[in-house]
C-alpha cells in the first residue's frame, strides 16, 4: 500500500503513483475531479482505478463496494504471505523533504512493528481512548496513532479534519484520555478564545512532535496537568528519540543503550555552504554540548536505511560517508539538533530550503516549479525569511519561517547562481523583505485588496510590529 496525500494533484499525483510502481488506485467519488484530470494518463499506463463506493460517476473507474460485499469471509491463505519477512516492504509513505516532488519512503514490516509500539512505550493501555485529528497518509497518524491503537488494543477516535472549536468538545464526548498532535495543533488550541470548561476533560497524555517551548508551557498552564510525550523522528530515518521525562522543550535524552543500537552523532554543519564541516582527515567534527549540530545516524544492520522507492539517486543523497572514520555510512537527517549538559536533546531547525506550513514540510523547489509554469516567468528563486508570528493567526507558523511575503525579482536579466548552477539564496535570506536593503522590485500580497502592492516602508514596519495580519 502507498498512502497518497489527498491534496496533491496533476503531475505530483502522477509522479507519486509512478514512484511506487502502483498498479491499482483506490479512491472515493469526492476526489472525482482530481481522478478525471489524470485518468487518460492512468489508463495509458494500464493502472486500474476503483471508487470505494457502490456506483461510479466516472466512465473508466470501477465501483468496488459490490465486490467487497461479495468477497469471501474465509481467512486469506497463509501461502499469500509465505515469503514475507521483516525486511519486506509493508507500505510506502510519502515525504516531501527538500527535493520538490514527493518521495516514497520504504516502510518495511520490521520498521512498521517498531513504529506501532510508540503508544505502548509512552504508557498507553487498552483502557485508553486516543483522539487522532491528523491525516492518515502520514506516519504519525497511521502508524503511531491508528497502528498504536491496534497494538495495545485501545480505542481510536478519528476525525476527518482538525477543528479548534470542536477539539475539547470531542474529547469530552468520547471520553478521550490520550490526544495525538503536531506542534501547530497545540498552538491553535492555545490561540483559541478561552472557555470556562476548557479544563474539564479526561485527557492525561499528549503524544506528538513539533511542540515549541512557549506553546508547551502555555498549553499546560491553560488546559491542565497533561503529560506531554514529545518525540522526534523522520519517516525514512533509522532512529528516533522520545522525551519520557516531560522535560519542556526536549525531544529525548541521550542514553547508552540507544547509542549502542543506533549510533548517532551531532556534527558541525556549515549552513551557508549546505554541507558538514570536515577536519584535516576529511572526517566530520562532533559539536560540544550546547551547540546545534546536524543529526547523523550510522547505517547498520540494526539501524538500516531503506531509502525511497524508484529513486536511488535521492536515496543516495541522504547518505553521508566518512563521517567518524573512512568508509563508514551515516543517514543524514537534514535536521539540526542540540544536546545540553544533562543529555537532553532539543530540535533546532531544518537545513536546506524547506519551510513548515500547517505542520507540513514545503519544498521551495516545488513552489518554484509551480511558478515556472506561468508563461511570462522565465526564472524563479523561492526562499523563506524570518517574519514575526502574530498571536492568534489561524494560518499556521512553525520555526519562525515565512508564510506569506513574496519577493519577485522580475526585473533582472538573470538570477545569481553558484559554479554548479545552484541558485544563491543565502544573501537573499539575509536581506529578508526589507525595502531599504532590496533594490529590486518588491511586492506584498495585500489580502484586503486581493492584489500585489509595492512593499513600502510603512507596510514593512506594520509587519514587524505585527499590526498587519498576514
């Protein structure tokens, strides 16, 4: 099975289907427009499409519900899975990363079994009721949330779409004891208007990732003594961390057993050159406690890296060689973390050009590809810059990255590139969106006027003072 993001369309959807070598696509009639847009291409590739419904509103798409109803209730023959081992692929989960189009991360049966134990090791039991308002095409909701419930025998409450106004009402209605989150879910809850009964619930535990320190503190103060179990991990990664102790802001703690099973290091990284710093031997340099470093994890039999389906080149880009000694192989997480003098680990930032938008990684290259499709645009360079986050904004901020300010360099003959033809973004990021520093034409999308207007010193000051709501 390959879990597709229900929001992707056109070329991204075709790419995702091709990456995993899909032969059958299961969907529902509410995605009819997206399917019909690419149906000729799917038919040309010989890919069968089914709606999970009794009838099909689209010629060429078969309804599957009747066949499901008529299927035998006998157990599937054991011979069907006779050759399945822990190393066999169980499913694919897509991650955008920094390369633009989605990549199909290979999830083996062994990795699946490891991931579904997350709720168990967090203290969840069969008596718990877990509330998951996150999309099931991501590993957090599918494997940790739903899979974790199956593992421990707990009850799982799924909500099709996260709702701030209904969150605590749902928790009371279904007697929820454990909630699953990403950082912005918690921020939305903290930014919602206060209610008299918002501490009246049975929630004792929250499991998730991406929770910022200030939101963490406010959440506990406002909604009661809920235990926060923050974790860190990448879908395609070969290790992860869990904060068992409730230390505010931490994603885990260094321990001997963990480092023995999955040896990891925090190495010095040159953000501007986008590469690790190496010593005279050509090996990487460990950072001391208190300094942010790139997390790399040694690739071993006990901590393998399976890469991405159908793309060996992108898999190879996630591998670092000669890290601690010549010939070794490490998984490059692409994340900067810091360990303090007590051994607690803290997430700092992502390297590269990716920024966060509503809990999702957004690749600047994917935005560039979309803009480049506009006929009058010759060349595009997309990058994020820090912008103050207005309290109460409903559009989502994470890691203080830019949400909605666009610099259009439409008057240049050519954009600056490196010797290897990579677009230069470092200096542009430093300049930000300050009209006093930028000589090029600079525009701001004014929501009130529904059009781009020239960025003026007044608009710039209003954004910095958070008087202008983005």
